[in-house]
């Protein structure tokens, strides 16, 4: 019988209660005492609540005696266990010898599968508490337990986990009988690679990208949206071609978010941003001790973290021949090995690749593997340049201006800020060639808004900023290939100069005045280079 005895806060009252229990030779299994309350677990044949009340009459200060179903410690333990069981990740509490102190339901499921049991209820036959953790999960051993928190990549039931191990410190007496904090155990949390992948995916982009976030109403962009939506229903690789700044990653994310994989990670890597050895370990991960400086316990790669989701390989044409061959091997059966590892791993990943280069030309030059191209180019999209969808420029410009206002304007006067484009400014934006595409448009408008003092942006404001871009391009070192003649190089320069300036000065007289030459010469050069 478990009871709670409410009493006044009198010194010695708990001792009197316990003395009476001893005199009655009642078996006191547990007792917990707080201010004004004494909790007792009593065992005695035919003991009733009435007998207990009768016994306690002689104690001064007793207010009430009532039955309870659980002792306070049991209630706290039940609440804690219920909380742990709600957590989907396996959690294990062990002492410093590696013996289990507590586990949650997810751990029982994991152990049941590891023991080859199809039904979780069958695992109830196992007694976990007090047994060594390695009896059930040999991959987790005491050599992982340190005085500092650590993480280790482990494979259980053929599935990758990251074991986060946090030491638990308790006060203990040293040789001088002084209390010191020493490691008394550890808490192990097993995080699936898929969970880690989703967290990294959120860190890479906190915004939700879908087809509604793709701005544009032109026939070119509407066609891309329709094709992408159909591709999202499939699980085949996609290759996205398009100039720099056309929004290849935005399309890739929209395809992922519209697919059945949208709850799984979307991870992206720029193949041009990392040297070969770093890109290899970034994609495939590495085993413990794979190379000098390798993280103890190894590290999962993006392929492993993106399991069940999508992996976006930007600038795929920049990948080395060695990595092209390794990626091709992965695409054959979706198995791979970590760098320095021997164990075959498998990942269910959809590859979405992107490039601004002409892969057919690179294949002809033997700089890109033809067999890999056919693996990647199952479904293909060709994104239009911004100059080919000029009707979308006003919509994009308005969107970027509003974003720039939010970042530039102070919170105090944000509501009063309203900046608009004049008609001549819109015309100029639509006529400009935009070699940097949407990204260049965004950067130019952000700079103009940051420097703007009024409520209007006119063509002259844009010309100042675009002239800066042009001047920067002219100041770059010009690289001419060996096979080009002086005349060819000069013609390329003239063509580039006219293509940049003519949208800003759309008559021969204005352009001639800008370049300090006759308008007849400008007209002749425009015809020569077929610039309309």
C-alpha cells in the first residue's frame, strides 16, 4: 500500500511516524519526505487505510492520510520515461562501465531489429537495465566514452547513425577525500543520417522554394515550370543547363519540394568550389583514420546524408575525371564506399545536376565522360537567359527592389519607404543584355536602392550603376587564345563593348557621343557585328 501523510511542519514528526511503523512491524519498502508530506510504501498482510489512520492518531499534527498509486520518484520516472519514449531517436543512458541505466522506446525497436526480431513485443523478454550495452549493440563500446563530448559514425543494421556521446559528471571523493567532478557515465543519442541531412538542408536554405516562388509570366519560364512539374513526379536524374545566374538551384529545389521526396533532405554542393580530394570526402564521406587529420570515427558524406532525398551537384562540368568515374560507379547501383573505408554502403538519392558549360563540346574535347553525361542527362532542362525573357524583367525588378528596401531601410521608417521604377528605367532594364542574368539584375538594383535618395529610380540612376559594371569588365585582364589573330581579338572586344553599351545608349548618336566617335562609325560597327 502506498500512502501520503499530510501533516504540520513540526520538527521530528516524520521520525515519530516511522517509529510507529517499526513498532507495528510493518515492512517499509520506501519512504520519501518533503515539507509537510511523508510518502510511504508499506507491505503488510491485511493492512488497510483505516488501520493506518488508527495507528497515526497518537501523532500530533497529522492532517490527512490518503492512498496514492505512485510514489513521487516513480511518478517522476514515469514522466521522464514517457518523455524519452516520445523522442524518435534512440537514447541510451549508461554508467562508466558501459552498463545500461535507461533506454527509450526507439532504442528497444532498434535492438529488436538488431536481434532479428520482427515484433517489438518479443524484445520485452530481454532485461536491459544493468546489462552491458555491447550485449545488444556491439558497435557502441566504452572506448567511445571520454571526458569531452564526442561524435562517432556507426552502422547498425546496415543503416548509418551518428552517435553523439555526452559524458555525465558526478561529485566523487578523491584520494584526499575532497569532492571532485568525475565521469560517472554517458548519454548516447543515435541520430540517423537522414535526420542530419534534413538539418543541414534547413541550414543551407531556410526559405521554402516551390514553383510559386519562381517569378515570371513569359512563355519561356512557363514552359520551364510545366516541364519541371512533370519531372518532379519522376525519380530520374535531371540535368539543368543555363547561363550563370539564371536560377538553376532554385529550379532544382522546386523540383525536390514538389516531389514525393520533399520530406527528405535536399543537399547542394558546388563542384567548382572544392579541390578534388575535398570534394570526394564531401560527397562520399571518409572512414576513421582515412587520412591525417581525419575526424575520429569518420564522417558521413552528402550522399549518405541525402539518403531518401535529392543531391544537387552544381557546376558538374568542373568535376575531375577521377570523381566523374567514381560518381558513374555510384549511379550504376547506388552503392559506394567512404574514402578509406571497406564497407559497401547504399543510398537512395536522386541526382540533380547543373552546368553553364557546353557538355557536348567538353565531351568532344575529352574533358567530360560521355557515359556519365548519359547517366545524368535522363531528363534535361534548358533555362533561358534573362535577355530572352525580357517581359519578366519588370516583375523581377519589383521583387528585388522590395527585398532591397527591407534590408536597407531602418525599422523606424520602413513603412514610409516606397521606391518605384520610372518607365524609362523599365525600358532600359528590358533592353539591357544582362550577361550576369538574374543575379546581376538583383545586385544592380540592390546597389541602386542603397544609394537612392528619392522615391523614384530613373534610367540615369541605372546607367551610372551599369557603367560601373562595364568599367569593371573593361579593367579585367583580357585573355586571348593562341589561335586568335589581332583582328579577331579586336573584333571580339568591339562586339562586347557595343553589346554592353547599346542598351544604355539606344541610338547611334547617343552611343557615338558616349564613345567619342562619329555616329557613322557606330552605325558601321553595329552592322558589321550584326547588333540590332
